[in-house]
C-alpha cells in the first residue's frame, strides 16, 4: 500500500502553555518536522504504508531537519530546495498557531515528480490557496496514477471549487458553508470531534485523512474507514 502526500512541509515549534502578558514561562518546547503533508505521511508510515512526500523546503537547517526525519522513518521525500525562501515554520503556543508558509508558497508544477503513482493521493488544502502551489497541487491530482485521490479542505473558501478528486475531507463548518459537496465528490468525509481532549493543535486532521485513505484503498467501506480514521486521529490528538 502506498500513499502520496502533496502539500505543506514545515517545522513546528510547539510549546505546551501560553504565558500571560509579560510572563516568562517554563514549559515543554518541541522542534519537529510537520506540516500537513509530513503529518499525514508519518501516520501512514506508522500504519505500515509506503509513503512519498512531495513539497518544497528551504536550503537551511530547518529543511535538513525535515529531510532527516523522513529518512529515519523510511519515507521517500521528493522535496525541492528553495535558495531564497526559508522552510515553512509554524509556532504553536497551547492551542494558538502562527504559521509562515515560507518555501511552500513556491511549490511549482516542476516540483511534482512524474510518474506520480500509488494507491492513494492526499493533497492539502493549504497548497491550493496560493497561485504557485495551487498549480502544483492541481497538477498532482491530474497526473496521479492510482485509484484514490483526495483533497483535505483548509477553509470554507475552498469548498466552492471542484478539484477533480474522488474524496474530500471537510469540517462540518466547511461543508455547511457551501452546499453541494456531495454532487462534486464521490465521498464527502466530515472530520468531527474525535472523542478526546486535544493536547496538540497539530496533526489530528491529517492523521484522520491518511488513515481513511489507507482503509478505503485496502477495500474498506467508507463508513468502516471513517471509524478507523477516528481512532487514529484520537491518538494523534493526544500527542
């Protein structure tokens, strides 16, 4: 089983508490590879799949961290290097996040390898926001050679478009913002409450999408796949 992910590749800086104004707080601070494409890839690998990540990183130490992380997990990284923009970075303080997409904004059609093959393709909605990375994401959906293609929406603004995928992942708010998703996609999969209290603002939705796609690609019915995905997402939410 092989999953291909296309989208944001970041380095996450995660702090476990939000200081009060003017306070110097002591707590846990982690620096790790992340972003929607990497988060989904790491979960898929944990579930036993072969994984390929397509994205763009800077020519910097943060990009090196991403490369090393993927190599150690046995994940194929098809990561273009940008000589001008830094690797994308997201800083999380408790449940608040500030992100700089950095090199992700310049993901281009030329960065997408050909052939692009697998059992399932997952494209992050974040890659569909800006013109450059949007072209690359659409190219991946067009050229992918495999049975399952999916888009994970990142905003209600993207709910109006038809990206030509079989599956769309959306929050309830995204689905309700624009009726008619069922007319444009074979499977509309709502990401809802995972039944646990989140301890991290990163990764639960990406874990859900990866687990769902691997399940349906393995022959599971969508409802069965959704239940499996909720279990995987719940574990990710507690990390």
